[in-house]
C-alpha cells in the first residue's frame, strides 16, 4: 500500500505539473478576420527543397494554396521558373489569392536570365493575380551580385511589366545602397528582430519594427519622396537557438505576429509575414531555427492559430501519458526490491524515477520534431537509445545507494562508459557552438539523463552516507566503477570547462564585431560590456554551461579507484 500510494501521488503530481506548464496563453488581440495581408509561400514538403532541386507537384501546391486561402489575402513567392513554381499563379487565382511574385537571383547569369524571363511572362499573363513583383531576394546580403548588376535586372523587368517592381533585402542594405531607392517602384525591407545584430525580446520587437520602418521612410523621403514601403519579411521562430534576448517559441511566434499587425494597422504599414510552412530544407543552412518560422509544420499541421489563445505544446498530454506508462513499468519491475526502502527513501526514489520517465519521452519528442532527414533521425534514435540505457543503469545504481547495497561492477562500468561518451559529446558540441554557433541549437535535451542522473546519484549518496565526504561526487563512487583512470577523467573534466569558457568568449565576440552593434555602441568598452550582458543573460546558454559544470564535477574530483 505504501508503494502504491506514493506511486499514485507521483503520477498525479506529474499530471498536475504537465497541465500547469502548458496552459493556453493570451498572446494579444486576434488577427482581424483571422487573415493576414500577405504571407510568404514556399510550398516545399519533407524531403523537398531548392538545394536538391526536388519540387512539390502541382497537386501539392494546390492543396497548400487551399490552406492559404483560409489564412491570408495574398502570398509572396521567391522564385518563378524553378520546378513547379510556374503553376502557382493559376492555382492562386483558383483560391482567391493575390500574389507578390518574385524572381530568384544568384551568382549564375544563365539561371538569372531564365528566372527574370519567367517572372516577366507570368506577370503579363496573370495581371489579375500578380499585383507586384520583386526582382531578387537578399542578393546583396549574400554577396551574389553587385548593386550595379542588380539594378540592370530591375530595369529590365520594369521595362517589360506594368506591375510595380521592387527588390527585397534586410533594411540595412537599402541604407547601404541608397541608389536602390531611386530604381524601385516600392521599397521592400526585411525586419527580423531575431536576426538583428542586437537581438531583443519579443516584447520589444514591435517598437523596434516601428522605429526601423520610420527610419527607412525618412531616408527614402530625402531621395524619392512618397515612395511606398513594404515590410517584405517579418516573423519570429517557433523553435531553436536563443540569440541574446530573442527566445524562439511557439507562443513568442504568435505573440510577435499579432503585435506586428497591431503596429502595422496603427501606422498604416504594408507587411508580409514569413512564413506559411516550416521549411525543413533550411535546416541544412540555418539549423533548427531556420526550419521553424511557419504557421504550419512541414506536415501541414497548424502550429498556432491567428485567433484565440495559444498552446506552447498542444500535445502535452501525450507526453504525460507516455511518462506515466514508463514510470508504472519501472514501479512494477522494482516492486519487490522497493519494499526494503524506508518511507523517505522510497518517496525520493519514485520521484527520481518519474523525473527520468518524463525526460526520456520529452527528449524523443523534441529531437524527433527537429530531425529533418534520415541521418538526423538515426542520430535521434541513437541518442535516445543511449540515454534510455543510461537511465536504467542509473536507476539501478540509485536504488543500490538508497538500500546500502554493494555496487555491481559490470553495471558500474557501463554507467562510467556511457557517461564518458556523453561528456565527450558535450565537448564536441560546445566547441562547434563556440566556433560557428549562429545556427546551432544548444544540445541541452541530449544530455538530460547524464546531468539529471548524476545530480540524482549525488543526492542519493548524500542521503546514504552522513557525514558526506566530497569524494562521494567522484564518478567512480557514483557509478560503482572499479577501474576508472582518474587522470584521463580530469582531462575530460577540464575540457568541459575550457570549451564552456571559449563559448562565452566567442558568443560575446560575435556581438562585438557585428556591424550594427558597432554603430550602436561605438565606444569599445561599452560595446564589450553590453555584449557580455547579452551573453550571460542568454538563458539557454546559461543552462548549457550549468550542464557542462555538472558533467565535469564527477570527473574533476575523481581521485580514487575504490568501489563503494
């Protein structure tokens, strides 16, 4: 009865926490009529993308545009001649959508010629659908063309079509190349606060957008008075790496879009939201964060609504059910051994078992959702599989500590080996984050079990032996391992701390050397101070650094080869 009572209590507490952390949230006023003015539309599905030249069928595009008819009045496209893209205007008309049609320009002249020719043909053939055209997208930002080359393409299209013609790039490119303002019929700027050199909170973003729009407007008035401005891209990622104070989340994505529309309606701004569907192919270029800007997931499931309250994870009940089933399996398997534990130790063990049972399904859900290829899914299964094995071994060792039983050397060797593997993985991933981490997510989820497991074993060791010597934190003692090499362990432990320090330095440096950050903070000392603040207030980064510290402690304190 004691075991059953505690198990029921733990299950209820798990459900209560799951419910409380996933309440629907108010993200601002509903989007008027539940429809956006314009929405970026790239119709690629899982396994498709322009890099591999795998394009959706006209039937798939038709199904997507049917969804778009429910969400927006207009769509913005980025390419005209690639794959099945020429079929979009006719299908858009079928679903009552207008278009801002784009031509994709790059470094290859032959490809650009084909794109421009198709844009001209389509604009002239579909004047009732194609209301504006955009020649090139962030070409200057990528460095694919010089401004003079770009202007020639703009002039070619202007001579051939009746629709207003523009070029789209981040707002600072129009400031850098003011000659573009004279050439275009309307100015198309991208304002993406998440990607700014000084990333801000989602609550600060609306004021930032208003300020940037008016700054560009003021500059444009001095060159070409009265020229219209379109916010060609603005949005917020729903998943991925935190940058400074910019935190990706579904709730923040929904909050940003609704706040942007409020600002736009108040000021009469013309806007286009990025984007309709999550783009899995972008993960190859921009990681998890690049693949998660859509109103719909890559499998066409709505990520969040444009009206009403929003759930961060609407499927949270599935996680609670999975963790509960896993927990009950553990309790059933350990029923007889658990009878020997005192009331307090039994409660601690069951709570720890439920924690690990919660972390494993959560890990699988998160990593699987952010896996976009067979190779990435294989890595997910491998990581989750190793974590599952380690969790089972740690539970066995935790029970042994609480029951004052001698450790099993074979199990101890497995715990030690897997722990070293995850510590090495953490060093490798942190080094990658430090050297080129702009698009790489912090791998916190992948080390849930070794971090939580070691903390749990430390706590159980403290309960089992008082006074508690600091040597009980050694990986040997925690794992119950006989043959660990302390010197080698210390090298790995120091490596964890060193790469963590390098990560902080490089993260700070990334702010310091960025162009707009330099303009905002010309004083070097002030710039370094502000950059450091952005780094140490990055919650994801700080959590990852704490994970590194937890992983390093059992290795750095490993001085003995004795088994407890």
